[in-house]
C-alpha cells in the first residue's frame, strides 16, 4: 500500500465514523495499552539496542509514562467528550449554546528519536482519544524501536485507524505532501520550520514540540545539595538527550565553589561503580551526535568530567565553566555537558536569559517569593519547576509545550484531547418567538428599538 493509499484508507475510515463513538475510542486506547504492557520487554530491548538505555530507565521514562497517560484518558474521556454548555448573550435570547469537540480527521504524528516510544505514543494517545485516525512516523535514528513499533502496531491495529510509516527524509517529505487534517511534530526548531512551511501550503494546523537552552537557576538562598542533586538527575537521564534537560546552570556567585564540589559528590553517589552504558547510564545515540558533543567539549573549559570513548559512544557527565559567548552556549546541547555561569544581580540574570530565544523549560531553585515572581513573570518559557527539574512532565493535569522558538501548542492529559480536537460552536434556537425587528426592511424605528433593547 502506498502512502497516498494509506491516507485515503484512513480518511475513509474517519468519514464512516470509525472513531466517533466513545466505545470506539476507549477500545483503541485499551488495545494500545494491551500492546504496550504485553510487549514491554520487547520495546525496552529495542531502545537498549538503539542507544543503550538501562532497562529500569526505559521502563520509567518510556513505558510507565505512556501507560499512565492512557489510564488518565480512559478515566476522563467520557466527561471530555460531552458537549460543553456555553453562556448565552442577550442578543441571541432565547437560545442554547454549546461547544462540541470534533476530531480533525486523519492526523500525522512525526516523532523524535531520544524517547522513541514515549514521544511516539504520547501524542497518538491524544489523537485517538479525540477520535482521529493516526499515521505515525517514528524517527529513523532509533531504527530498532521504529521497526518494533511498526510490527506491533500493524499486528494490533491492522492499518484500520492507526498506522506506521517508517523511513528517513524522503519518506517524511512524501508524508508532508499528503492532505492530513493535523500535523504534530516533535524535534528540532530547524526541522520544525520545514514542517510548518509544508503544512502552510495546505493550511494544515500544526503543533510543534521543539527545544531550546533550558536554564537551571540556583539563587543564593537555595538548598544547594537538593538543587545540585536534582539538576544532575535531570541532566544525566538519557545522558542529557532530553528536550527539557537543564541545558546550563546559572549559580549565584556566592555558591559557585560549593556547587562545583557538591556536583562532584552527587555524581559520585549516582554512579558509584563508574559509568556502565546499558546498566546505569545511556550512550550517545550515534557517531554524528557523539562528534558534535566532542567538538563542544574540546572548545570548552572543563571543570571536571570530560572522559569520552568513541567505541562505546560514551561521554561522561561534564561540568564546564562558561561565558555567554562560548560555542557550547550557542545551541541546545542535547548531551551530558553542563555549562556553569554565575550572576550577582537577579535583574541582570533575568535580562540575560530574556535576551535569548524562549526555552522549552526553566528550573528555579530559591525560597524567595520576590525572586520567584521576578523570574517566572520576567522570562518567557514553555513550562518548568520550582526547586525541581523535569517532573512537570509527569503531571497529566499540566499542559506541556513550548513558546516561540521552543514550539507552539501543548499536550498531555486533557490538553492532548484538546490539541487534537476542533472546538465546534453550536447555537440552538427555538422557532418562537420570531420578532419582525430582526428582519428587513430596516428603518429608523427598528434602529430605535434595537438601541432601546440592547443599550
């Protein structure tokens, strides 16, 4: 079956109402849940083959999170799918107004490689929940996981409402020419612009989940040990290959030396028996990304860490003393390198971050309400945490998404359902009364009545 034929098959299924009912949607979500839970080990093994992620880490970040999301949708979908009552203005009295949540139709989900199960299936859950048919394009950089997902999805869904198209640039370009009703893309800002441009040619709505240089800020009053532990936890998950990983840390100048020493201690406690890719640490996904990170490392002033092994695509978590003009501060790192900058004046710190493109996440460590207010209201960013990193992704009640260069649109939980739904307005009006004042011919007498009634 060609890509074009596949899209037409999915569109035909949508027109026939294959996913319109609550039962159809819950059946598909339950089927997806069964697929994941039954083949948990197979999926984790594929991830390990692609880039050596430890099994426990794969389960927590890729399997558990997706199962939790499905359960959240199954629990709440009956409520979400109901029409919402809207207020009625005096100008349309008497009438009843409602907002209905309609599926877009057939949607395309283009996934990223760094969490190849999670980032593929989290948006798919929202698309199915909202009643769409779905075509998934996994990343070719996680080839084993992509192949496993295709095999399992073909087995469980038989291309009826959910299909997988594998491939690289050529296949993605072909998909972007197809008449989808919605496109959801996760990846880099560079490719996001290409996706948005292609979608604009057909006026297809898009959601873009991108990235950016997400800062972690440690103010002078922070609990330094907790801050350091949580920042390095967020940085070392998946060897830093996480879109919301702390990309750099800004430490109040009074805490610089203490942060460096505490960082050494924290990493020693995290990896007591050294770094073992596949057991307690993740390798870099491929040689291209390894060489890119190695180049950044070679151009940096290393405070500690920095060991590399090309044969194993291993890069040690590394703390780097940095300035804003350094090469490592010019683009998202997407690896285990953590630049360290200092500040003394909170206003200058806020202005420095604000002068850069809006990041996907921001993490602030402080107990000061005025500092919280200054940072959270003064800096534009997608989402973040106070005295924590990354964990905001784990709350299905919170929308996850970027702003500006870090993306547009949001998802997770009800926000995924909304992202893949068109809000259709319906006004229901009785046939009586039907006053003549609303109909032509219009004259000064009718205008007087209108002004009297509605002024």
